[in-house]
C-alpha cells in the first residue's frame, strides 16, 4: 500500500498546532453516507462517518484526527480555506464544497458557456473561502478567436490569471505546473461539460470517463457524480467536482469586495457615503463603471445581504419597509446598513 508523508498530503504548521494527544491525522479524499475515504502516513483507509464528523460538517480536503484505540475519527481540524455555497433549494444551509484548497481552477469554455456573471460568482466564492481563483478557459482549440474570451475575462476580473487552452493537449499540464507540487491542493469548479474531468485526467494520469462517452455507449458507467481528491502527477492534490448548475453565494461580502474592488475603491469618492450609485448626485462610480458590471455587482450584493438574513431578520426588514410605505415616506433602503 502506498504511504505518504504528512507534508506531501498538505499538512503544515496550521494543522500541526491543532494536533492533540496521540491522535492520527488523515486527509479526507471522498465522502459517503456511512464512511469517508482518507489518506495518511500509513496509506489509504476507510473510516466510519461518525456523529462527530456529521456535526462538524466534514468535506473533501479536510483533515480529521483518528483515535488509534477505536479507529474512529473524532475531530475535524480547523480549515485553512473553505469553499462553500448556499443551498439553492432551501436558501438556508450552506453546502461545503471543499476544504484546504490553495488554488481554485474556475473552468469555463471558449463558447456559449462563457458567462461573466457566473465567473464573478465563482471568483467571489474563492476569495471568500481564502483560495486563489485562476481562470481556465478550455476548448480554445475549437474557438475562432479565443483571445476575445481572454480579453473579456481580464476586463471583468481585474488581476485574474487566465489560461486559454485545449484540455486534451499533452502540453496542458506543463502550463498549469506552477499550481501543482508537493502539499498543494487545487479544486476545479465549473458547469457540466466544460472539461473538468478532462483536466483532472491530464493532471492526475487517471482515466475517468468524460461526458461524451456516457451519452454514447458506456451504459452503466457514469461520469463525475461526487467530489473526490486525487494525487497530481506533478505533486499535490486535485479535487474534481460534479458540474454545478445553481451557485448561490453564502456570506460572501468580502469575496464580492475583492471581485468588485474597482467599485469599492471608487465608492470612497462618492459624495454620500451610503451612495447606491443609482441617481445620487456626486456619484463617482456611475460614470466610470460599465452599467452592466454595476448591475451585476448590485444583484450579487443584494443576494448576499438578503439571501443571508435569518427568517426573523427578513420579517423585521419587511415590517420596516411596510411601515415606511404606509407612512407615505418610503425612501430607498440603504444597501449599507
Ligand atoms: N476540443 C476540446 N474538447 C474538450 C476540451 N475540454 C473538454 N473537451 C471535451 O468536452 C467534453 C466534456 O468534457 P468533461 O471533461 O467530461 O467535462 P466536465 O463535465 O466538466 O467534467 C468531452 O468530450 C471532452 O473531450 C478542450 O479543451 N478541447
Ligand atoms: Mg466531469
């Protein structure tokens, strides 16, 4: 059985400081109903999904501590980074996507999948969780002018590293080698069919099935349905995720501020410090920021503010708004409370 060193698995001082007694650190590679897949110094091991883990909300990429006496995991270590989204169906609970990720490869294609609003969402999620987002634009080989997509991305996501590439090209792993290496963790996020599994195969040497095969003859086999962590050939770990259709942000104010840093910065020059950049006089943002970008910023900030309030808070807000209207003195509710 392959064994690993803890640093090769991503272990560092942040985790070492949380190690107690004679518990054994294991890194979580995949999650199932009744067990988790883990890797540790003694190799791969399945551990029970204990109540402790359920309570602590274990996810792929987490470090857990195993009690050597019972063989059971007893603790999830505090994460260095955490990618999560709001449950789009209930809008109440958070869904953990992956933990302890250094770099998030946001994957989109040089075709109609490319959507700036969606990319801004993914980037906010990464910034919020503490991971560095990098944009991978696949299917550059199929596009008439992949440079257009690159340019559009750079306009909307200031400072972004963007790679337009052919995920099937054998030279692709070399282009992304800077994000790999001992102890590093990369995750992939993007809609279905953009090439996440193709990239995973290229970086790990695995041979997982990609989308096209399922639709033709590979009945009974299936493409990515769950998240899992795999070793990359250049060192480090890769977490593939199934395609995500709806991505709602969860408490992502700081992440949004990072993605829309230009708006945040200009807002400091507005005459009113609660300027909503709508029709206020002396607004420094409206004239400079592209109206579409401003609209997307507003939508995401609203979603973040109101999407994250508790039921009691939203009752209270509706009550207040109702009162204002009833009194005939309705004024814009400031976005910055
Ligand atoms: N020509 C070309 N095809 C690609 C590229 N990336 C992915 N594909 C193809 O797109 C389809 C979907 O890829 P897959 O990796 O399954 O996407 P996933 O759903 O994001 O995991 C497959 O047929 C891949 O071979 C690329 O950069 N160029
Ligand atoms: Mg896939």
